[in-house]
């Protein structure tokens, strides 16, 4: 009998694709073959990456479906992107599965879908195929969405999801208090977009919990025990980062490992400020300038990932007058970086981050304290975890106009790096994260139990 084939469906965004690919690699190591479904815009990048790494001896097959949105549409209206992908993916997905299953052998034995594309579960149910949900974000984010009706009933949010007052969310005695303004949908300032995300969160969260037979989480019990208590069927299997220290998961952007590594090697331990804001965060020109000047004001060496589209709208990046000349070799500016290799490097002192969950897991797993500048969606809940619950970072406060000034960037970095307890807690979190996925750790045990059950069904 051949290896069971699983169909894996990530949400088409880098912060979702990378942990889903890491999950796929772990499954290949346990004797499965993977058909990894990705949109055309991601396909060529991943294909090129696989050709360079010889990924999993050919047991991960990349299959593309047409892009579900125009390239910039999601950036301009991210809430609408979620809805469009949810509504658009069932038709090509069903067509693909039927085509694969027309073969006499090597049929799809299970569908694993990102929790943000819950409509994939409906396709699997229609075709009689077992289903696995995968959360590449915090379990707490899903649990909060599941409790929207109770939050409305308790008068914490109104029927559109907006906060009713100053009361904090605390849906169990073990749960840390959270601000209703930080709920995923309340991070959108446009009322229509907020309502779209509110409706999507309510509907999709139900689908994620009710449809799949298993629910896997890129998390570990120690960092959000309250959420696992409230949703005990959720299985912690994280953090899903590179399984060894030998290298990074292939990214979706060209990187030059050698230049970053060589530059970091030139600096003392715990001296470098690393700044990176994921694949979708966008700054306006004023905020970008303040951030640049703030990094300069720290007086510390810094490695800053500046995507070509970081300012959005195709306007390109314009640094403050004289900035590059003043910082010279003290500041290294790159379009992308091998993030895990960077965070592992002993010279890195802190991580100025947008607090995406993937970056959060990588920072925790490497014991690096955070300076938090969340941009959208669940990043604000992640900041609450980092700053208020785990206490391994500090948030940067904005002024009355919503701008994080250069002085606040400098002040927050200085406060963070002058607090030895933050560094101690970050080191403790690193050990917890790594223990969880080693033999005998809770995530290790839960993953093996899931694999055994899945093999028994295949």
C-alpha cells in the first residue's frame, strides 16, 4: 500500500502559507504525501524554492488554482478579500479533487484546510472526505470569535461588533482580560469593512469548529491555556517553525542569507535592532519617515526589512533626507531577510514587529523580546499576549494623530532593552516553546496522536 495522500489548502498569504508548508513537511516525515494547493501568484515562488531545496524528496506536490482576486485588491480591502476567497475557492477545489480522485490509485484521503478558508470543509463533506482544520493564528482569536453572541448578550459589544463601553472581555476565570477594541473586526476603521469582517468572523468560526474532525493549532498550551480549556478539541502542535536550526523554511521572496549573516556577525551579542513587518503591512509616508528616524535615533545597529511595497500604492520607498548617509553601515536595509536565521543570531537584541502570529511564534521560539507595532486584524490581540500576558515586549504608543513618533520608537527600544526581566522572560518562553515540540512535549504528543488517528483512517 502506498503513502496516503493529503490535500492541503492554505489561505493565500505568506503568514498562512509558511506555517502550513511547515505542517506539510512534518506530515511527509510521518509517511504522507501532500498535494499543496496554492494560487498561481504564489506557485512560481514556491516552485522555485522547492527546486533549490529538493523539498521532501518530491512528496509535496504543488498544484495551482487561478488567483481569486486581483493582485492589489486584498491590500485595498482585506476584509473583502477574506469573503471573496471563502466564496470563490469551493468550485476550483472540488474540480481539482474530483480530477485527482479519478485515478485508480493515490486518491485524496483527507483535506487539511486553513481555518480562514472554512468553505473548503464544505467541499470535503460533499465528497465524503475526512477534514482537518488548521489554525495558523492564535487559538484565542478563534475562541473570541466563537463567543461573539455572548459578548453581544453581555453588552460588551453591540450587534455590529463595536465596543459598548470600557468593559474588558473575560469569558473565563483563567482568561486574561482583553480589550474589545482589539477584536479582529474592530481593527478596521471603515464601518463597511468592519461589518464585513464581523459577519465573516461569526460565520467562518462556526464552520471551523463544526465541520472538521480534527482541529490543529500552530500554538502550544503554555502560552494560551485558557483558550485550550475553552476549546478542548483543539490540538496544540506548535510552534510550527523550522524543525532544525540548520536553516529557514523557504520563503516567498528572494533573500540573500550571506549578506544578512555576514553583517550580523560584525556586531556584538544583543546589540542589533531587527525590524520587519511581514508581507502585507503598509505604512503611510509620514509613519515610514518617523520609523526610519526612530531607528536612527536609537544609536544602535539595525537590520530593517523594507519591502518595495511597504508604502503601498506602488509609490516606492522614500527615506528621510540624508538618512542613508547618516546611518551608513550601522543600518542594513534589505528587501527581505531569512527571518528565523536572523532571530537566532546572538547579535539580535530585539524584534520590532507587526505582531503577525507567524512572526510572534518565531520571536518566542528564539527568545527575542518584541517592540510591537501591530497593523491590522489579529495583530492587536497578539500584541496583548506579548505585552500584557507573556510580558516579553512593549507596545509603541501613538500620538493623538495616530502616528508613532521617532521619539517614541527610540524611547520604547531603550525601555525594552534596559529591562532585564523582559529578557529573562523571553528566554524562558524560548525554552517552553522548544520543549513543547521535542519528544515528550505536549505539542509533540498531540501531533503524534493525530497522525496515528489519521493513519488509522487512511
